[in-house]
C-alpha cells in the first residue's frame, strides 16, 4: 500500500495487507454474529460498519418495528464497546446528554466542591433514538461531541472515549411534534441509511424467532483498540488521482449554481453537497474496500456509497417535491450522467500541477 520500495516500506505494506485480511475476516464474523439476532438488513449492516471504520456517524431512517435499536445494541456487543441509548423527547435537556456539574461534600473535611457527573454521551456507541423529537437546543448538544469528540460544561472541556460513534434514528411517517434537523447538523453525519421492510421470508423468520425461546447471545469480535487501529488503516488505503477526481465530479455536479451542472440538477435541487461530501465519498469508499479485503480504492466503491453519503446533503426544490422527485432519484440520474473517466476534474491546471508533485497519489 506504499510506493516506496525501501525494506521498511515493504514491511509496512506486508503489515497493512495482513491487517486488511484480519479486518475482512472480522467483518464476515460480525455479519455472521448479527445474523443470529437480526434477520436480513445485510446492506444496512454493511453501511453501519463502513461508517464505523471510516470514523464517522450514521443516521438511520425507518418506520417503527424494524429492529433499528436491536441492531445497534447487538453491533455494540459484537464490537465489545460500551453502549448508551438516549431517548429524545421534547423535555430532554442538553445536560441530560452531556452531563452536569454537581456539588459534592467531602465527609472527611466538610468541604464542598463541584464535580462533573458524566452524561449518557460518555460511551463508545450512542443511540440517539428519534433525534427529531427534541428541540434544536438539545439536538445541538450533540454537535460538539460529534465533531470534536469532546463536550464543554461549565467552561471545562471533557474528552470523550474512543472510538465514538453516534447512530441517530428518525421515524419518516410521524412528523407532528417533531423538529427536523437543520441541514448543517445533518451534514455532520457521514451516512444516512434507509431501513426498509423485510421480505416475506425474512418476516416469517422474525415472527418465528421472536415468539419462541431464542438465544440472542453474540460473540465479541473486535476490541476498542483494534477498531481504532482499523480506522487508521482505512485512511492508508491508496486512492488513485482519477478516483478522487470522480468523487469530486459527483459532488460538484450536485450544485445547481455550477455552470456545468447537469440540467436535471438545476431543475430539481436548491442546494447541492459541500466539501464534506467529497471527503465522505472517498473515506467511506476506502472503508468499503478495506472491509471487502481490497488493498486499494476502486471506482465502484465510490459509486456504491453515493446514496448514503449524498441523500441527506441535497436540498430539493419545490418543483422536485411537487413531482415526487426525491434525493435518491437525483443521485440515480447523477450516477448515470457522471461516468468514470468522463469528468472534468483532471482538466483543471491546478489539479494537474498538484498531481505532478510526488506523493500525491494516495
């Protein structure tokens, strides 16, 4: 995974290839363990793990009863991580999430002092259940934690444990009494994943399992330290310039303000994806490649993660909504319109100059 041919570089490459093999084997074990509890939802599980090993957060949207909470808690157990569930309600306060300073008395000396009582955010995996049911002030309590991996209370900063993974859920059918997340906060989520209804056969298995005695125990596959090591490994997966250029072409084509944006984008979108989308496409593509045991990023990895990366970063206009034209439909057309090797990223002199510099190919 390194172009340097020195002995130390060769050893590093062999070590990375061995680690990629371990990650791929662990990924298959996790899927196998989750299958003992969760029926179906293979694509959702893969996308959750891509987000985890890319070091980002994930939003899940689906109707009640699709095992979103069970899936997340079971995943935390498979990964030997601490887990907290925060039920978002209209009366939830920011301090309920982050924690608060409380006065405690030292019985030996009689002195009193403020001590920080940690909130539910101090876990490795956080389930923010029905995040759109709480007001923006409380929703915003997650922002610093998600971006900076820390919380500030009473002027003091408290570092969160690593790895740190926020999984927020939303119910798409009940919108009365909800507070939709602002676009800026949605952009903090690496993925937005749709959890769909099971097939007939899968629902039969669910009914059979949940109405009889069933052992839901799962084995622990990875420790927290191993996950952090794999997150660093994902960032070392090489990305060729043309692949980075394709990710750039996809993201920039969603912006109706760009002169060369496709006509259907100008007709259906009010705002397109920002620079975080390009970063997410590349990083999630690398994670997908690594989970599948591949030692380099491929075009198909970028295109495979386009929907969960882009769907919550596109703002459709009135014409699109009136015609029932959603973000996923735009992304479908975008993938047809922007083909690999036919973008304009490499036509820019600034990029050509950058690519001419040594060590910029990933």
